[in-house]
């Protein structure tokens, strides 16, 4: 079914500006209204749009332009930054250039190129030193972990410094919005605003900003004798705590809801937010991590996606979910189909849900480092 024939999902737009205010400036009534709206959205479809996020139209345009500039660099420069060409594994997969067909959550070819960046770690002799947002001090992290890596960028001959600054500042702003949403979600759960914060401690240091350039499917020429199935982004759920998407306004995102795929109509100036698997599991599935995909067909599309992760050492609450007798089996089964706990390697993505791999009792970050290897092609 083409996107034109699919139903359009009614995605609520929620003004989250009150969550970004200082605690003494936010009215309790406004906070309650916002938390109630968040609860309604994440309890049903798991996705909503946010306004009042504080990213000006000018900054959004700058970010959009920066993404286009970045994907306009020479093939040689892309190759220099390529995750695959450099045979980079695990943690550092999270940083650098990904070419067409080099990443997929299924057997399909995802006709897109991507570029990933994260927290501004600076390389130092003994490891990594974080540069905290808005400060010039450089405290050493408590521990080094497998998701710490230094960002890589095209040289200034290829990408102007302003584009890089624009991306760095967008990463920092997306982090602030995510942390504000976590406070809102805490209240949506009927708890104090700081309830979920411990799960996210240090998450900003391993979260990722991923830039995507989707091509018309016809531009991908298969070198295999049998034709391959093409898609923008395979059906999947997001692994982390929450995801924020800045998109260009031509659509392409689809969400599975009520037994069918729905388009998500663009609303200029807003960000899409969806719940991730980790947060959904934390709520025993009461908050939904929506199954979604990107269908681009003959359109060219750009998007900027921020994946907010819980802290590296936060444990994935899978066992709690599977043993909680109060959770309906439909929800428990749904949790088992989340991408976080399914095999997304080339031969594993379309296995029956009962074949889901067992979730090890490992820290979230260690587990995610392995997940990156599953989706590399
Ligand atoms: Fe996603």
C-alpha cells in the first residue's frame, strides 16, 4: 500500500516549554497539564510532537543546511570517515559515516546514508575527557565505557566550521529537551519530577545525534543477481529511552498502530518524540515504544534523529517485565518483540517473536555496543 493510501495518524502536539523552565518558574498547574498530555500520548500510540522546545526556526534551518552540506562532501572524505572502510567495531560504530546499504535492521536494503555524532569527548593520552555542556572545565569521567568515542568530522576544507558548531549545539539542546521530557514522564507516571533521573545518569554522554539522507529507491543498484527489497528504514522500535526527530516536512515516517501502518503527517517547527524500548520496559509496557519505519519511495529526504539513552550502567528491566503477573500477556509478548531484545542481524530480523534472544543481565551500554554490530551490513 502506498503512503497515499495509508491512514494518517493523529499525533498530538504537546507544548513542553513549561518543562524547560526553572523549577521555581514553572506553575504546578501547567506542569500537571503537560504531564497529563504526555501520559495520554505515550500510553496509547507512544509518539507525539513537541512544540515549545526552544529551537528557533533559524537554528532549525541552520541545522538542516548543515546536514545537506555534510552529505555533500566528496566521496573520498566520506570514505575517510567511513565506519565500514575503517573496519570500526562496537563503540566507535556510533561515530562517523555510514554508506548506502551499510546499515539495516532487517534483510532489506536501507537506501540511505548516515552520519553519527555524540557527546564532545576529546581524546587525551590516557583515554577520554568529557567537555561538559556550556563550561570550559574538563573533569575526568568516573569510568570509561564502551560507548565513549571521539566524534569525527570532515575537514574544514570540506565542511565549514559553522556547520559543525550547529550540529554540536543541536546535540546539546536535544539533550536538554530530553532531560526535561524525562522530568515530564516522571510526573506522567504519578511520581516526583526527579523519579526517572537516576536511570538516565550519564546518558547524555552516550546518546547520539544521527543525520540521515534518504535516496529515491531507484538510485540503489543491486549488485546481486536477485533483486533486493528496498526501504528507507526497516520496521523497528528504538532501543533507548526516547527519540527526538527533526524532519524536513515531506513525511516518510510511518507508525504501526491498531493493526496497520499509519503515516505521520509533518508539522513544521515541531519535533517528533517517541518512547524507546528501555523506557517502555521500565513501565512494564504501559508506555508504548512504537514500531515504526521510514518509507521514502521516489522522494529524497533528510532527517536529524537524536537518540537519548539511559545511563551506561542502567540495567535493562526485562526480567521484571516477564515476571510481572499484572502485565497482560499481550503487553508481555509485545515487549519481547522490541528491537532491543530481538536479533537484528541480516538473518535474524524476521524470526518469529518467540525466537527472541535472551536478554543478558548486562549494563545497557554494554548491550547496546553489541546491538550496533547486529545492524552493520
Ligand atoms: Fe527509529
